[in-house]
């Protein structure tokens, strides 16, 4: 047999979902989890994700909007996005002091559109 199934040893079931599993989506837990990213800017995860910050902000904001979260500080978000702006090219970087890139320009424009 060939293909990804043979190459990686096949698919295996690593989780068993029992009949008494939760059936509710805990929206407040998701919201708390997403909001926690910006609170600890000294965490390893925060520092190591700097290279994709603009996209990460977009993904989190989109999820928070779907959760109808009203705890967002629009001024802080705008300040972050504009700190990534490069007026000479019109593009945005992933984070402040990062070079502009099409992907992070898209993410920044999407953030501003939210």
C-alpha cells in the first residue's frame, strides 16, 4: 500500500468520546482563552508568535466577534495595526518593526474592516 496512510503508519483513534461527553459549547471559556493571549506579553507563546502577530490578531478578533465579545479595546487594536504600517510602501508588517508583506497587509486590512 502507498500514500500518506502507509507512509505515516495509518490513522489511529487516539481519543474515545463517551456518551456522557459535554454537549454544550462553553462560549465564556473560549472567550477567556482568546482574551488571555494579549494579557501576558512576556509569555513564551506570545514572544514566539511575533512573526505572525497581525494574522493571529485577525484570527482571534474574528473568533471573538463570532462569540459576541464586547471586551475589546478598539483603540488598542487600531494602535497595534497602525504601528505595523509602512507609509513608504503602503503595506503592513506582522508586528511593529517587521518588513511589510502582502499576507500581513491583508490581515491588517481585515482587522480594520472588522
